């Protein structure tokens, strides 16, 4: 049974949220602080496009309340450019770049695979070598190269938890060997609601569940309806039961971006109303 549920959104800087989610007068620098008090978790998208600075992570930590969790979208350089091949140094750079500054607010690392990617033995090797705890993560981070020589953070506290989630976007990855490797390494395979745009294994492979609800605009032009959210809740509960996952992270990344915060808040209320023991 899911005992801890964190519901949130993917990113926090969207113009369409002004006036609907954010007050019109809210300054951009205050948006994260506002959003983090309305939802329990947020995916950081900026890390997908470029390496950050330790000071960025420190600011994100300071801007958010106790108990808040960030999911970190891993760099596309690793997933899309390198294709998960020969990427030990880029992974080290990513880990050394400031993630550990988030301490107890560091949630799962999301590895979003490209639609044009194809499955092969290299994928399993990549998964097997992902660090599983703080000690392993720090050891790998110390192997960074000069790219982050002047912007790294190599101190890690016992508050840091290392977890990984992989989002599949090509049918070639739907292999038993991948699912078995995910189970063996406690890697969550992302549960994706995308109107079949991308594969959705709907199999729990870790002690936590990671879900991304995309609400394709063609089907949900104004976001999810209450009945849609109820159906997603039932699917999530069933998924968690297959491996007795006790924790879940749910992100709304709607095709119609303006509705994502509303849907996240509605889903959290729905869950709380039916599962009052969940926080």
C-alpha cells in the first residue's frame, strides 16, 4: 500500500500559469517558492538541457519548505546524445554538479529515453552501473572531468537518498531483460499516461512508483476531468500493489500546460479524501 504520496508538476516556469496558478503580480524569482507550497514535488527540467551550478541547487533548497521533494531530470546529453553509451564521465559530471546540495529534498533521478532510441545490451550495462546509494554516488561524482572543475559539490550527507526512474519512449525497450534488470537494481520504470503515444509497461519494478500523466491535448483539451483522475488513481494503486511499493511520485505534465497545477492539486485532494492516512 502506498503510504507516502507526492504529487506535483514538471517544471514551474510557464507563462500560462500567471493569473491561473500564480498571482499576476508574482515575480519570476518567487515562482518556485509559491509552487512548492501548493504541490509536494516538482521535476526540475533545466537539468535536462544543461549542467547547473551548486548555487542553483542551494537556492532551490532554500526556496522550498521542509518535506518538499525534487525529481531531477537527467541530462539529455547522456540519454539522447550519448544514447547511454560510454557515458561514465558525463554521469559523474552530472552527479558532481550540485545534486547533493539538495540533501533530504533530493528525490528520484528521471532518465527519459528518446523516442528514436533502441534497446541493446548497453542499456542493461548502464542500468547496472547506476549508483544505488550515497556512497556510490559520491565515488562516481569524484570521477568528474574538467567541465565541472570549478563548479562541483562533493560533500554528501546521510540525508541523501539515491533512486532512479527510467521513462521508455520506444517499443524496443519492452523487454523482459530490461524489466528484470530494473527489479534487480530497484529502478522504477515510469508509468506513463500518454494516450499510447509512448509505451507504458504498467509494471512496478521498485519499492517506489514514478508516474507521469501527460494529458495529451487531443484527448484532454482542458486537462483531466474528475472521472479521469479517479481512473488514474485506481491504476496507480493497482500498480503499487504488484511489488508492495510504499511510496509514489506523480507528476502532471499536461499537453495543455495551463491545467497541470490544477490537475495535480485535484489528484492530491482525491487521494487524500479516499486515503486519509497517506501524507
